[in-house]
């Protein structure tokens, strides 16, 4: 019998193997699928209420990489914004401070709490900033974000080392990152992720935390139709009335049970 999946991961897990790395080639197809289904998804997705959404890019990426997602959010009726900090080279004190100021400025400009979406490493920013600006943040959605696990549990640690002089966050920083923000937080992950060990994106169960599994690549996650559907569903919830994602009907076929035993 397989052991149940651990949701409070503290030990190191290996980075994804070669099969998953090769499967990252799906990203181009996923981008095409996102374009092909954009109009049908827009027709069926719940409309936005106009509240601001701030999107953080992945490692070494900039706002250009999140443009398709932000265009989708604009079309749904949200005030979508890029992080405006250039390329994401990892958590830095000055960038964190500028991002916090950006959140507060957007809150003042729109008069509404923000939703934060972070792709991969960008999700670390989203989670940590939500801890600092909880009164200004409505909810957090992360896409393939490694907020737990070990220093070498991703295939991007060498790039992180080049950019930051070390291949991992300090132990005390890693311990803090594991803790979920004080607002509703959704982690979207894929067990066939070729960059991040999927276990690193599974957060402990809580009253305002959830994990949603999709079948897609790491790099194509922000444009995958199933992920776009999740984002639309999560953002459309009334403020203060958050409920977990429901895997009912046909959704059971598209979104597998995240509590099932590890493969």
C-alpha cells in the first residue's frame, strides 16, 4: 500500500528527473492551447468584479512573461498589473520593499484589496508580501512555486546560484517561507513539473489553504487552459467569502485528487 501524501514537507526531495525535464517541451503546445481556447474560456468563465490583481513573474523572467495571463485577466474584468521590477533574480530586500510599496499604492489607487498571483519563484514574493501586507491582500495564487522542500529540490538551483551567489535560501528563510500567508492561499502544481519537485508546492492543510493539481509543464502553467480556469474560479469569489475549489462533476476528470498517495 502506498503511503499517503505528505502535506508538511520538511525533508529534501529529489529534483524532477529527465522524463519530466523532456516533458517541459509541452509548454509550446500549452501556449497554443491557451490561445485556441481563450474565447470559449472567456465565454464560460465567471466575470471579474474589477478588483486589482498583481502578477509576479518566475525566475529570470520579467513582466513580458506574464503578459498573456494579464491580458486574460483584463478580459475577465480585473485590473491586472505587472510587478514593474524588471527581471526576477530572487528575493532581495530592495525589490521586496519596492513591491510592498507597489501593493499599497495599488490598494490606494483602486480602493480595493489586491489578489496576488506568482509564477514559480514569483510565488515566493506573493506569499511573503501577503504576510507583510495582509490588510491589503485579498488572496494569493501560486503556480508551481517551491515554498518547501530542500535546497536542491528544483532543477533551477544552479541558475539561482548564478543570480544570487548561493543555490538556495538560508535555512531560517526557508522555514519562514513554508508558513502560509494569513489570507486564502491556493497552490497550483503539476506532478509532471520538470523544474520543481511537485512536493515542494504542496502546502499544509488549513482553513484557508488549498492545493490544486493539474497536468501540465512548469513553464507553460500560466497559459494552460485548466490553470486559467482555476484562476478565474478563485478570483471570482466574493471578498471575505472564500471557499475551497470544488472538484465536482466533470472537474473530477480534469483535476485529480491532490490528497491521493504519492506515485
